[in-house]
C-alpha cells in the first residue's frame, strides 16, 4: 500500500474532517501551482510541523497535522492524482485511485492523455448510472372532451355555461427503447479480452470510432379514438309500463394508426483518428460525418437515410452543416425517393440560420414509366400506391437562438485594477442572469403548395429569483459543493409560447408552463387554441423519459373568442402565482431554516475539538512565524499585527445572532506571508487553512487583517467568496 494513501483510520476519511488540499498548502487552484511551488510550500510547513522537531507534549498533535500535510502534498505533487482530486474531490480520489482498474500502464500516461482518459471514464460511469435508471421512453396521451360546458344559442347568439360531463375522446401511446447493436465479435463468438486490449482492438476495427457504441432505437405507437357505444333496450317498469332506454356499454378503442420502426445512427471520426478502412481515400467521404437509418414497418414499409457533414467552403470561415436525406416509401416503379436538404450555419454564439427543402413525392414521367416498367420489379407493389398519400414538397427558412449555457470562468489578468474588477463583476452578473433565464426562440417562414405560413416559438425561465439564503462556505465540503443548494434555490418555471399564422391569417397559439416537482419529475400546465378542437387545456407529467399528457377540450372553436382566451391564460397564471408565493416558497424557507438549524447544532458539537486542533497548530507554527515576521520587520516589509476570522452580525441579519463569533488567526495569516507578499485565492476555503477553524458554521464569515508595510498601518477584509492580496495601496489607513 502507498504510504501516502489515506487508510481507514486516517482522520481525512471522515467527511467532517475533510480539508482542502490547496488551502492546507496555501496554493491557488487557478493558475495551477507548479511542482516547484508545491515542494517549496511542503518544505516550509515541514519546518513547523515535523514531529521529530517538536517537544514531547506537541508530538501527537504535530503528527496529526503532518499526516494531513503529507496527504495534501502527495496528492498535488502527482499530476494524475491532482487531476482526479480537482474533478472529484478527496472522497472521489480515495474511491477512484484505490481501485484496481488504474493499472500501471494508465498511471504511466502523460498528464494530458491521462486527463482525457479519466474524463471519458467518468462520462462512461455517468452514462451507465443514468441508463441504469431508464433505457426507454414512453408517452401516453388521453384526450378529454368537456366542451358541453358551453352552449351557444344560434338565434340569440347568447353563450350559456353549465356543469360539464367529461368524456374521453382520443388516445395515443408511444414507446421507444434503446438496444445495443451486436458487434462482429459477439456474432462470431470471439472471446473478449481486457479493457485496455478491447479499447485498442476497437480503435483498429473498421467503421468504429472512439465514441459511443452504435445503438438501435426500436419505437412503436398507436393512436385512435375512444368512445362509448350505447345499446337500445326496452325496460318494463314495476307499474307495468314499458320504456325505451339507451344502456351504456364499455368504452371501445378504435385504433386509427399503428407505428412500428427501428433506427440507428453512427458518427465517424476525423482524418487524424481514422483507422482501418476509414483511412483509405475511397472512404474519405465518411470522415467527420454522421449517418442515420430509419426503417418503418407500420403503417407502411419505408426506409429513410440521412447523411450529415460539416462543410467549410472557404478556409477560415464558419462551417456549414449539411444534411441530405432520402426516403423510400413507395415502389420505385411509380415514384422517385423523396429527397431533402437542410443547411444551417451559426451567426452568433448561440444563434444560427437554417434552410430546409423537401421534394415531396415525385412521380416518374409517363414516358419514362412505360419504358422502364418491364425492368423495375423492386420495392412496393403498384397497388399500394392507392393507400399511400402523396407527400407535398416544402421550403422553410428560419432563425434559431438557443438557450444560454451556464457561464464559465473569465480571464482575470488585471485583477488588481478596481475598474476591471467592477467591469468583470457586471459581466458575471449579466451572464448569471442570462443563464438563469435560459432564453431561446425560433422564427420560421414556410412555403408549400398549400400556401405560406409563419411560426414563432419562445421559451425562458421565470421565477428563478435568488437563493432563499446566501450560499456560505462551511465544513460540509472542501470542493465548493453545498448540500443545501438544491433546496436553497427556488425552482423556476419554464414558459413555452408557440404561435403559427396560416395563409388565411388564422392564428393558432399555445402557452405552457413546466415546473420541476422532484429530482426527476416535472409537471406542466398549458392552454391554447388548436384547430377545430377550440380552446384546449393541457396537463402533463414526465419523469425519466416517461410522459403523460391530458389535453382537455374546454370550449368549441366557434365559441372561443379573445376574451375567453385571455381569461383562460390569466386565471391559471394568477392561481399559480398565489400558490408559489403564498404556499410553496414560505414552506420551503421554513423547511430550510429547520435543516440549517439542525446542521448548525451538529457542527457546534464539533467546534471544541476543532478549536483545540487549531490552537495546537498555532503553537506548532508560532516560533517559525515569529522569526519570519522579525525578518520582515527588519526589511521594512509586510508584518501582520492582527487578524480575525468569523461572523460579524449586522442589523439586517435575520438569524438571531447578535454577538460576533470570531477567532484570532494572526499567527496562521502571518504564516502565509512569503517574501513580503500575502495572497489568499478567492476559491480557497478559508476555514481549512492551517490554524483556522469555523467559529460560526453555516453563517457568512469575514476575514479581517491589520498589517504594517513600510512603517504604515493598513487594513483589509474579505468574505469567504473573495480573495486577498497584500500589500495594496487602498488598504492604507489615513
């Protein structure tokens, strides 16, 4: 066993004792520290914490701290261990690095290659976990008709509202499942080798790249009408009279259409990664392409193929994505395959334009048909032409703007400039706002033999709001992950608006709001005007790819005027706002306060032990720190006079804490001074710095530092999300 690997009795194996390895060595995460910086920080700490250099009463404490320092050093000085730690944290490092599948060959990889290999390994694990939850998708739609609630007097034009009698009207069931495509080795019964050998063999096989394995998607569905028949019956009453009645029979499902098919898609790598047959010029057209095949058996046999490739017409310009499709749905003796062409190009960070053309059904000219008819005997029979409707050609052009992704880090080379810091903060704030909104839209103009049409779709998140409580660093995690985040953040509502304008200027629209109600579950409520169905309200529920929809026909098309449509949108919206802000969020805040209070009570029980350990660490480093501070004073450099870390309540605090909860960290902060400079990165967990402890768990904390530089007094402070750099001119006290 590696001496630097934590064992079961190691204090680091406890989640409450987990520390930030960068904080223990006072090293920044970004930019990554060099090997020389890591070794220098380790040697400096060794002078203060090596057990062999301590008096007998401090040996045990020194050994405890020195073990933590050694663990942090052994992790960060090894590039591969550091990669695993940066991605998964200390617990992930213990779980992954200790497994036997990290073989000697893998550990001997260069750092860049190892990072790519490990990320792909984690992606495969993540995919396996998700796919273990669900490998199929299903949908169930049940239409409900309550349009009898509204009747219109044709003579007077007066609308009457009465108690409705809901009736099921239509249904739809769909299902799809992913099935791995059998490999040649599986079909031939060849023996499988080790993981590394499989990866190497897979790379040398033709028509296989390093991406995901090709899968078959089997889909099936049925749609139809749902009705209740009645039977005429004659009933003799007790008084001897006879009465004719209609007795209801069980509901009958009338299936209108079945659907059954299978599809498969595969992406091929580029020229640099091409191996086997792909490396030959004959198959160069397959490089950097994706091919998909979709075969359908019901309601009629058909075959559709598509070929997608990025094309750069002029070197150095933005590429176009070209997709060619061909669909064979009828006999070649009667018609050509239906062709399609889709071309798209980005015009911004998240916006692109597209052009889509479809030929529809193109019949052979009569002369050609008569000439080739004796030679063509493939495809569907001519009789099937009567049952296959003609497909009309179409042309579409549109613009699509995708939702903004979560904003990443920004380059901050001039972080000493206050103007730049303010500008960067405004930029980050704007990115966070855009990320919360996740706004997207699409505008399309279409033309076909039936006439032109226009459609517009818009969606965004509303009610994102701010966290009910400020996210504060605590002892729960040293990697910046907070267990309270999921419940702490109000759940937003995703609003989708779809509109379409026909050639007769008729307007169809649908507004739907979707909200997350569980870890994997979502519920939605929508309303809109859908063709002859009139005003329709839709209730939906989805979880892990399984979806249930209930469209409810409220008002017939002829009775759905603008006033009724406005009420149908405003009333549910006001009811949801009252529920969200009057019940859901107050309940969540109350629950959150209970969770925080319970966790604070648990953490406060650990405070005496942690305070004692930090005091021992201060005693161990005091002598070395005093010597270094004396040298700084002789050189007129940076001398720490006082430092405090803890919670300072304000008048706006609602947690009931009125007294400051702080601890003296003058010695630990002075230990961080190196050659007249003090730097504490903003992403460092300050409570994990050697000699620090958390005096106010789950409360916002501030680090205050008083220091002397060139004989003048300075002062600075920073919260847990801010960094510190000393000396600075703005810190000068007048």
